[in-house]
C-alpha cells in the first residue's frame, strides 16, 4: 500500500508493508524508494507520525540517492575468476580462524537482492551473493570475513565486530564503499 505524508511542503511517499514485526522499520533503498514495515495492530495515524518524525533523514537520504550517478557497474571478473577468488579468500580466512575451532563451512553462491552474503551458523553454510562480481577484491574479502565471523559470534554485537575488525581492520570504510556499488 502506497502512502504519503507532507513535511514542510514536501511529500514523502512510502510503501507500507504489514508483517509480523515488533518494531516499525523504515528503509530508504538505493533507488530512493521508501518502505515501512509495521505490525497489523499499529494504526495508520501512528505510522504516518513515525514517518514524519524521521522526515529530515528520509528527505536527505532520498536526495542522496537521486544525486548518485546511476551508471550500472561493470563486472570486474568473469564467473570463473570470481569463483576462484572467492575460494581463495574462503581458504585464507578459514585458515586465519583456526583458533576459533570452527568447522569448515559449505560455501554456496546465489543471486540476492538485499545482502552481500549470509551465514547459517547452525548448518555451517555461508552463502555469497553472485553480485559480488561487481565489487573490488577488498570488498569480497570483507564479506567473507564478515560471514565467517558469524560462525564465531552469530549476531551483530560488539563482540562480533571485534572479530571482524581483527581480520579486516578497515571494515567500516569498505562497508561504506559497498553502498556505492550499483548493480
């Protein structure tokens, strides 16, 4: 459902998605669209006021998306080169994580819309987004370190980021740069 609210003469248009969530979640996607997810029990009036409370952030984020150069990134590798590079980094990272005594994860590749990678620590499976083909080597390495770190700490706590930082000290800069990759 598409909704609109007005803030200082500007219209903020957003898509409302009803789902089983505890909190209201607001996202500004890289294409500048705004989505809000909320529980069925939350009133429209409350959701609109929530969006208005975030209006300055939303307007700034949408404007930032419009100002980005919308040129599609070129793939940096062939499929084979990418798979070889990912395998090399997975082996390097796994060997670096020996002190954590983790099992060697199964590595899968899949095209994903909103994540660069995922980790199922229970099944010991790491899935890497095939769109990493558009990223630099350091970005690919960071994603692999990030996902392997979930085998040690299965959440995004401070302890998790300590593990990430240990193996990828510049992860904040790299993660920020990954937001600029247009696929």
